[in-house]
């Protein structure tokens, strides 16, 4: 019996490890400069890459500058950027990302993992104000430079205290579903499981206590019915109508995930230019 | 009161009923006898002894008169003496030793010579049972049934199944009342038939109400109740069911080799309870005639008893009482079918381990469910 317990415990631990493993896949400290919109010259790209490398070496974060023509606007660029980062670097890997969509005329600044806590609402707005200004001026290189300047500066300044952090959109469920289930439902699952186990044990014990108590008289086997009169007289009939409650039409599915695009927790903000 | 010692007609050794052969067997000369042969043999023997007994009675009466004069001389020479605890003392017809029994004992074994002793007077006259189901399960088969049951019980303590328990396994005929009744019954009930269907977003439910009138004869057989106060009612009731089709008209000889108890509960003491049960059964039978209804509610019911028959029946039970960790646990095995009854101890360690495994598995399933469906 003890061996069985040990085996089950080991299986349980293995299961938890399997679910946690994806969190460990992505390594920190990577850079990406992807200029699909063709905003930078090769010299500018070289300089930006060099600055990205320097920043990453200092912080250990991921740093991404991504320009494209996806057509995302200020309203929907956030989930797109969040998903892009999560797919490539992981939902909880610390890092910063600037996304510029030339088709949709929108910019997005994303912070992920521990990096979220370095950027208060004021810092995000300051960064976005300057980047937005440069984008409106069509000075794309300077926009990227401003991004790098502020992330480097705020990293140096450290995590601000007492400042508003409403830009952070926590998605615990997406970040680590197991942790989310354990922290939010674990106590109920544990109590429920223990109650069920106790009920089963009590039932087993009582079955042992009352062993052989059931089914002593079989009425069907020991009886006979001989009807001399049998009448079924119809008296009345009534019909009732009830409205079937149907689920209200869904609005395209995944409304909750659309806010974060399934990319997990992130901070930052989006603007148009 | 006379004691009967069923002895082998060939060698005069003790004779016992053999459940495997369903015959009377002599363990010494290996002879087997049918129940009819034994009945005839002992009937003739009894006739011969009757005349001698009359003479003996006269002598005993004289002796009693003398004994009354000598106030302190009540002693063991009498056939029957009552003790303060309502126990009764007999002389073993085989070895002459005193056999102490309770007031309800009808058959037992001599403590000294182990020969079977049937206390014939206990089951004669108004106390003569109508029928008996002979033991079908030998002691060994009863033990096998017990072991078979134990094998299926995972939570029994390891040291529970012990050979020493089986030495005390005793075959006992317990007394029961069986009641057969025929009643003429009338019932008026309300029956409902419900059907529903869906049209668009609406569910329609149609309920048709009927008045159900039923009249007829009901036969309810083999409603049983123990006829012995001293034994645990649950044990005596729950060792059922028995197949009454295998019952024989009562013959004293079936008791040889087993213990037997005479009834100490009379009809009038249990009549009310039995009638209440049969009332319930009859109403259920009438209700069962209303098939096809989703709900049946009896509005009026009455019946009268046309026929009623009470049968005083002896049923075979293997009984063992054992101590386990200071607790006395009685256990019974149906002597006909092998059905077991009795409280079983549980291993706390095994139960805790089982509970822990179940809890861990449920937690794992709960987490998995959370991961998949949240």
C-alpha cells in the first residue's frame, strides 16, 4: 500500500513538472530588430542592434524592435504585440518591445515579466509621448532611439515606489495556468478531495460494519397478484409551457483573451500617430 | 424432560446429520441412513422404552416425596433441575455427565463426551416446529465461504483470519415464524402520465390524470420474523434469504450433531409488526399493477385477510463469536446458501492509505480538470 502511495506521489510530482516545463523553455537576454516596414537604413539598424545588445547585456532582459505593415490600429495592436512576444520569448520572460505598424499608424510599447514593474504609468506615458512625437515627425530612427533611451534610463532608476501601475494587465491564468489553478482553486480542490476521500472511507467502514445486511426479503419472488377488477379512468389533462433558456449569442469567442491576445501578463500602452 | 441421543442402529455410536450427503452418518462404522429410516427406527425404540419409563416415573415420584421430607437433598440425580440463572441441567444419555443448557436450548453437545444430545421435550407438543431446513453446508464448506468472503475484503486486518476462530464455529438451528397470507384488497389511486415536447423555444408538458381502481387477491408468502429473544435480531433477520422449497417437515433427528433453540417469542408478540409489514407489501403490490404511470399516489386502500398461516420453522445457521482487539464480534453464515452476516473489523492503516490515495488522485484530477476547462 505504501509503495502505491509513493508511486502516485511521484506521478503527481512528475505531472506538475510537465505542466511547469514550458515556463523554463525560453531563455532571457535576447535581442531582435525586425524591420519589416523598412523604416531603418542599414547603418541605423547596425546602431540600433548595437544599442539593443548593450542594453540586453546590462539588464538580462529581452529587447525587441519590430516594425511591420500588419494594419493593426491603436485599438488592437496591443494583443498582437503581446502574442508576438509571448510566442517567441515566452509569456513571462522579462523584456521590452516596441512595435510600429505603419499600415495601421499605431505604436505599442510592451513590457513583460519583471520588466513590467519598472514602468509605472507615468514612465510609460513619457516614453510613448516622445516616441509618438518622433513617429508623427516621421523620424523613425529617433523614435527607436527614444525607446532605447527610456528603457535604459528607467532600468537604471529601478522600480518606482508608490506610483500608479494601471498599465500592467495581469493575466495570471495565461502566464502559468497550473499556478493559477492552484492559487485560485487549490484549496477548494484539496478540501473537496479530502471530503470525498473521507466519505468513501466512512462508506467502506460502514459496509464492513453492516456486512450482509441488505436484501433479505424478495417481495417479487414471494408474492402473487390476481386482479379481478382493473380500471384506469381518465380524469383530466393539462398542458404547461415553459420557455427554454438558451445561452445568449456569443460575440466572436474568446472575449477575455482578446484583451491580452493570449500572450499573458504585460504592461505598456499603445498610441496612434 | 427426556433427552434423545441418536445413536447408530449398527454400532450405537453417536449419529450426526451430514449436510454434504443429506443423510445421517456414523463416524465410527461409516454407515449412512436416510431420514425416514432413522425416524422409523427411533419410533419403534421409543415404543419399547415407554413401558419401562412409566415404571421409572412411579419410582421417581416416590423418590420425590422422600426428597421433600429431606429439605436439603435436592441433587443431580433428577433428569432436570433449574438453576438460579434459568439454566437447565440434563444428564447425558451417553456418559451420564451433567449437561447445562439455557431454557431455550433444544439440542446441544455433551461437554464431556462431545456426543450430540437432543432435548426432545423442548420441541414437542405446541413447540414442535412445522418444518426445518436441514444444514446444506458442512462446517468445512462454511469455513470456505467465510474465507472466500474474507478474500474479497481488502480492508480486513491481516491477522483477522485465524484458524482458531473456526474451532468455535457452531451449527445452530434457530427458530423463526414464517407467515403466508392471502388478502382481498381494493385500491383507488391517482396516476399521472407525463409527456413533453419542444416547439421552437417552448417546452410543452402534458400531464394526464387518471383514477386507478384495482380489486384483487394478493398472496404474500414467507414473511419471516425471529422467534428467539436472546439472539441479536439483526443477525437472525439478515442471515436470510433461505430457499423454503428445500424445507422438510420437522423431524427431531435433523438436530442430531447440531445445536438447536426453541422459540421464546409467541405469535401474538409479533403479530402486529408482521401485519404492518404485510400491509406495506400488499400496498406495494397493488401500486405495482399501475404500470406506465410516471407517478402513482394511493388515495384509498383497504383489504381483508382471507387466509393466514403461521409456520414455526427451524433454520440452519453457522455461528461463530470471536474477540478481536477486545471487541466481541458475532458472525453468522447461512447454513443453506453460505450468505455471511456480521460486523467485520477494518485495518485503520489500510483505510488511511486508501483515503490518502483517493484524495491525491482526486486532487490530481481536479487540477487536471482546472487546467483543461478553466
